[in-house]
C-alpha cells in the first residue's frame, strides 16, 4: 500500500497556498524584508491603487487566490477545497478544473479592481465556485438539480445578506465565484460524458470499417476482436455460367434458335418441333 497523489490540481493548489503563507509570514519577515511576499505578489489592488501601466498588477488578478491573511483564512478555504476538489477533478478532469480555478480567480480579481476600494486576497471565490459546481455532478440534460437550488439559497443567500454588513470579508468575491461555478455546471461536460461519446463513435467506426473492407477486399482481420483476429468469411463458390453456344464456339449454325419460338398455332408448332428433332445438324 502506498500514498497516491490522487488529485494533482487540488493538491498542487493547496501546497502552493501553504508555501506562500509560510514563506511570507515566517521566512521573509525574519530576513528583514520590508513587504511580505503575500502583499506584493498575492493580493489584488483596489480600484484606487490599481496601476494599468504596471504589468505586475495584471498578474495579481490571478495569483491572489494563493494568498491568505491568516491561519483561519487559509485552513477555512483549504478544508473546502481538499474536500470538493478531488470529486470535481474526477468528474471534469484535472485540466478543466485548473482552467475553472484560473477563470474564477481572474473574474473575482477584475470585479475587485473595477468596483471596490479595498484589496482582495484568498481563495474564497474558488471555494464558492466548487460548492456550486459540486451540485451539478449528477445533472442530466435539461434538468436543474434541486441540490443546486438549495445551495444557492443557503450559501449565496447568506452572502447577499452579509454584503450589507461592514466587515473585512468580500462577499461579492464569493458571489462572483458562485456565479462562475453555476455557469461551469450548466455548460461544462463531465469527462464521463465525453468518454461515452468518444467510445460510441469509435464503436460505430470499428463496426463499420471491417464490413466495408471485407466487402471491397475480401476477408479482413479485426484488431478489436479477441485474439486480434477473426476467421475469414467463407463464401459459397458460385458455379461459372456456361456461355451460350454460337456459331463461332460450335462451328454449326444456330438456326434452331428461330424454330424454338412458339407461334401459337398448334399445327405449326408441332411441325417445327418434329423438324428440329429430325434434323441431322443438331448432332
């Protein structure tokens, strides 16, 4: 038995967040750094302090999801991410989940820069994206899961009510993350659905190709069959049709073909039949 790195995106995200928090709060301040790492590279500026001419500020629109203000902030977010992340990663795939996290972080960062006068850091928007997205894991086409409705009422309703209170929590970042998770849930196809479509297309192609090739080129060997081959199809041998004898093939005139036609007059037909049977040219 061994430990498996079962959810690479979720685990990598968590390790980076731990590393940023530890280095910024326990290593750089001891070495005489004036500005902690989190404030410089993992915090989105406010609408007042954002500088469009500064390339680093554009990078902060995404990297802020790795920065956290304290242990309670860090552990609260990562506890949700480590619970929900592996499930979503198995359903949607590591690459899709990584793109969802980056898009959510970018969306929350842009909203903060455009509308709010306080800086933003943390993965709370990513957490709410995962919470809403997890309610879609067993959704079928043209259905709205009841779990999604309940999650919206419980989580986002609470955030909407808290948005009118004065605190240091960015509820609008939570709402933006929840909106991203809802959109991903409606439009992102799970990996199982894509695999079923691919397998069905491959099965149709494999079923059609051997028959077409056999029809055109004779028996074929199917690589998908047990033992990587099938028995060649045996076809009944059709007897060759004998070519009609003509004057060129028999050396005799084929005049009796004319007498074999029936005239409809009994006396004439009988006379023609007797003439043909007595004629010496037949043999």
